[in-house]
C-alpha cells in the first residue's frame, strides 16, 4: 500500500509518498481499499501534531510514518475473525484513526468494524468519501443540541463550506425547517440558494447579522466560521435557541461557550458507522447532495490542503488514491 505521510519530526514537514506493508486487520477490524478521501481543515491543522504522534507511536508500538486524514470511502478487502455484518466486497464509508498515525491519506486503511457504515451502490465513492467529518458535524448540529422541525428557523454561518452546505440541506430537507438563512460570500450565494436556503445573506455586501434580524428569532445558529461576535449571535436567538459552534479555534470563541448565558455549545465531530447512518440514508434519498469543488490524486494532497487553508473552498475537496 502507499500513503502520504509526514516526512520528518518537524511540525510543518511536507507530506511524502511512502510504501508500507498492508496491515492485517485484528479480530474486530476491517481493511478497506480506499477510493476517496474527503479533505477537512482538521487534516492540515493536525499536521502540527505529527511529531507528538510519532513519539507516541514509538512508545506504544513499532515506529512508523505518521499518516493523517480521517474521511474515507472504499471497498472492504479483509475482515478480522470476530467481525460480523461486514463482508469482503462491501462498499463502506468511515473515519480513520488519525491520532494513531493511521489516517486515510492512503490507498488502504485498517479501522475498527464500528468505524464503517455500508453505502448503497447508488452513492459514488467520491460523494461518500466527502461525508464523514463535515457531514457528521452538520448532522449533530441540527439534531443534537436543538432538535429542528417544521416551525424552526435556522441561521447557518459559513453556508457554502463543507459543514455549512450540509447544515443548510439537513435543516431544510431532512428536518423540514420553516426557514433557513445562509451566510456566505456573494459569489457563492447561487449555490446556497440551490441547496435550499430560503434566504442568502452575503457578508461581503452587507452586515449579515444585522440583515438576519428581520428573519429571526432563530432556534438554531450553526456557526462554521467562528469570527462573528458571540453577543450579536445570541441577540438573534429565540428564547430557548442555541448557537452551535463548529469553528472554535480561537480561545475567545471557546470561552463564549463556557460562560453565561450558556447559549452557545461547541460541537466536536466523531463520525463512526452508527452516526453516519442517518446522513448516508439522507444522501441515498436525495435529501442531501454533496457539492465537490475539486478532486485531486492522493499525491496532490499538499495542493488540496493549501486550498482548504484559504477557507474559501466551496463544498468539499476530495482526494482519489486510486485514480
Ligand atoms: N468541531 C469540529 O469537530 C469541526 C468539524 C468540522 C469542521 N470544523 C471547523 O469548522 C470550520 C469550517 O469547516 P469547513 O469544513 O466547513 O471549512 P471550509 O470547507 O473551508 O469552509 C469554510 C467556509 O467559510 C466561509 N466563510 C469564510 N468567511 C466567512 C464569513 N465571514 N462569513 C460566512 N462565511 C464565511 C467560506 O465561504 P465563502 O467562500 O463563501 O466566503 C467557506 O466556504 C473550520 O474552522 C473547521 O476546522 C470543526
């Protein structure tokens, strides 16, 4: 098998191609031939952790290259002796063990059986591979902290990005929200309208939070940007409304979720087979569509990470290890 791995102990080391022996799955693991890998901001953010992961690996087991990446979709090619309900040849989507340095920037991954979810033949690998991290985040944002229904009003900040474009569709087409307002740049407004947003506010032509007042109060704000002032977001919420924050890199944003009036919640994606089921079914039913901005061969992972780092990619970027 081959993978794109951190080339040295430095935190900003370039990723290089490495050849590795294909691991044999343990009793409750499966080995998957990877056909598509969704790119997420966490992939390049966690590259800084590669030296720590390398050190941990050396401590816990055989030393090896650190392979990043979480999302994947592909075909099961081997199963452990105690795996039930998953067979060789099954098409699956899942999340890899990036914190162990066994990520999905590879043509093969080995993961626990509970980490994968079967996908029907009608869902192509590139579509499925783009789902796990961003899709699970959006799915949980719309279901977990504030359950959305036909009388709900939802505001999505960052509506054209990976998380946001799923959140708009899940709120509108799965939860049947009464009103979905999306905030993005004016160039991406037609895309967000096409996803089902009732109203699109462009942050480069107006103050989107001021413009959003007339469409509120909101039962849920999905914040996939993290740059809008918390107090202004809270002012847009209905009495029991919640702001669910996916983008909480800044300590200020994190703090906002921890102090009174406790109206913001942070959300951490942790996709696994069970949690991906609802989203996969929604994609199969045509309720959620995946917008893929660009596909890259796996060897071009650096280019994909650079594009993701601009925070201007539209929908999802996907790596294709077997193209
Ligand atoms: N907590 C978790 O577990 C979790 C999971 C997934 C993602 N995240 C985080 O959530 C954030 C978004 O992730 P992503 O995958 O959606 O990233 P992404 O695909 O790179 O999308 C970023 C989007 O933000 C939009 N944007 C930038 N500035 C904006 C502004 N001022 N107002 C409205 N939209 C703006 C951009 O849209 P335009 O091009 O239209 O400007 C772009 O489409 C990242 O910080 C990521 O690390 C966290």
